[in-house]
């Protein structure tokens, strides 16, 4: 293995410490940034995600409010809650944890969140401003990818970047965030012809397609930087195949199995294969994941500043 393993946990902690300092500065001005997290239903993974976000707020000195609603909540009821938060001066950021129960119109909910409080960066106004190069709250995960690249001293200006995945949450905003850094960007997806060849042209490869261990060494130009956004829970019959394909997952599997957990968390990148040719790579877990919550905290502070016309870092 020759690739440097990028420590997302360390970078996430650095950003959170910067957020803590900024929150302390705002408190001296009588401002405490506030985040409301809305959870509908009893999805176990969503409960964990919301709990981690609330804990991060508490650790960094932000005001936080967790709003739990029953699984049978209607679109209209959820819209009423969001409208109340939009007008609540104690709340600077509103986060609606996805996915929502089937009966709720997700598009209507995301559209209802005030763009000024949209700390997930999913409102069409924020997406449009990002595409136009204007100031906007941007999605946390792709913003975290840019933070990783910057803090690792990886040149973005003039570099060729391939993004594998075109989701509204990662792939599309990642495109515009990297264009803002003056990179030359190609966005790929499941129907891209000769996908490995296209990816091999890139100096930086961002994998965000949601398919475990899809990206192997044949996709990677020697010396390229590989950022793995994917996090896939692999269990059942697929476990044997994924462990054979990517031996780096064996240690995680043995640890999980000792705790009676018959699964692994695998990225979109075959770590064992790609680490042999890349110059740097993010692991899963411990790579991009920690940046998502760090950037959510940073977005909440940015939203507090924007709503009060205070200057702050981009």
C-alpha cells in the first residue's frame, strides 16, 4: 500500500474547534446560533444521526432543539412545524432528517424550509445560487470534501476531477463547489460509457454512486487522490463477496462480528485495490463522514451570521 490515508476524524475536529471559537465570539455579541432538527418516525439510523447532531451542537455551544414527530405525521402537519421554525428567532438552522415516511411529500417539505435557515443546502434557491457562483448555504457532505482537499494541501485550481454520482445531495453540488475552486470537472454516473477510462483521466476522483467497492484500481490514474463519499451497509449473502473483493474490510468485519453484528460498512471504493495506486485516499469509516457534521455546525453559524448581516468565512 502506498497511498496516504487521509484522516477525516482529525480534520473534522479541527473544523469543530474553529466553530467553537466562532460561537464563543458570537456569544460575546449576544448571539447564540441555534439548530432545530426535525425527526419524523422511528427510523433507527435517523435517530442516531439526529442524536449525533444534537450532541455536536451541545459540545460546541450552539443552541439545539430536537423535534420528534410520530410516523403517521402528514405533510400538512410537518409544514406547520417548519413554518413555526422559520419564524422562530432562536433558530438559525432547520434540518429535516431524511428519509421521511412515504406519505409525506419530501419535495414540498424541503421547499418549505426558509432558504436562510436551510443548513442542508437543499432548497432550490441555495442550489441555484451555488450554480450561479453566488453566496449560499451548501450541502454539508460535498462542502466537507472540498474542506478535506484544501486542508490536505491538494491543488484544486486547474486539476482534473471526476465525480462518480449525480445525486442532488452530493454529485451535483460537488460539481459546482469544485468549479468554484477552478477545477476542471467531469461528472459521471451509471450510464457513462467507458467509465473506468474516463475516471483514469482525473487527478482527483470523488466516488459518490452508492455501490459498494465499485471503484477499483482500473478506475484510478497512478498518483491520483481518491475521495470516497459512499457508505454502504453490506450484510447477508453479499458479505462473503465483499470481503473477498476488499480484504481491508476483514478487520472491521471481525470486530463487528465479535459484537454480534453481521455486517460491514463499505465505501464506493475498493480500498485494498485503490490504495495501491492512489497517492492519497479517504477511508470508510473515518474519512468524509466526520466532515458532514462539522460542516453542518459551520453552516449553522454561517446562517446565524447571514441572517444578521454579519461577515464571516465562506
